[in-house]
C-alpha cells in the first residue's frame, strides 16, 4: 500500500497478485517443518511477522495503478467493481485433500480460461503443453521456498497469454518470486513488493540464480 500510494494512475499495464485470503500460515507456525507430510522439501521457509488479509481499500488501489488485473483467490473475497472474467488453474490434485483448482479474477476478458498443470506435493507437471503428465525426474522439480508458492510455469503461461515484451507489471505479494523468473524470460518489467525482508531476500536470490542459469 505504501508503494502503490507513490504510483500514478494506470502506470502498470497489468497487476498479477496472489494476496493471502486466510491467516493459516500464522496459526500453523509458518509451515516450519523442513519436509511436509507428503515429502515436499521446504527449502528454508522464512518466517513472516504478519499475514494480512487485504480488504476493499487494497483492491481499489490495485485497480487504480493498473490497466488490467489478474488476482488469485478471488473466490475468497467479496470485492466490488469486478467483472466476470476468470482464470481457472486445474492443479491435477488427483486424490489430494487440497482444492482441485485455484480461481483468479481477470479484467483481460469476460470469459473463463482454463490452465492445467500438476502441482500436488512431489508431483509436478512436465510443461505447459503436458501439464497433466507428471515430471518423471523429481530432481527437476521446483524447490519450495514459500508456503503459498506457485509454479514458474503458471506465470510463464500467464505472461505468454496476457503480456507483450516491454509491458510493466506489478505484483504486490511477491512471495517465492516465481513471477520474477517468468518476467525475466518474457522480457517484461516487474515491480515486486514483499514486506518481510527475509522472504524478499529469498525470492531475490532465487530469481538471480535463475537469471544466471538462463544466461549460462
């Protein structure tokens, strides 16, 4: 909110945000175990001092500074002035107890678009085109550094579908920094906000490592 207050109207072409919709990370002790019950390696989760669920004021400000928006978890909020456009991410959860899909609001169209990519514990998809097929080599899996981490491939797809090179994007909840890696690949400018320094530093380190690997 402090950063957006400094920004003019519609200075960003697109906002892509994944704001918290419940305070589970606080209640669950920040998912402090190094390995989950399903075997997912948690690579140095950092503690956050608070986990604020945003209200109408945040959404009003986000819509003010951006021309278009993609906002995850929109089904958990009761927000005014949003259209019917939706993006559904099918996570191919199989028999998992977690939600089968995640839902985002988008102002980019009035229809509903579906993206399928497996993201269930140690099970991750192969690619954008083969999202229902499990990546066979688990050494290639993304390491989890954040409790609500989304896969880089999801952001690859979003940027490929909704963004052109040279556009400016804002992500108000940077988290693991997956969007930063995708933004580098897509050659778009990203402003990413994260109020917990340790989490920001982890995301920055992850993004820089990916940039160096891609350059190499």
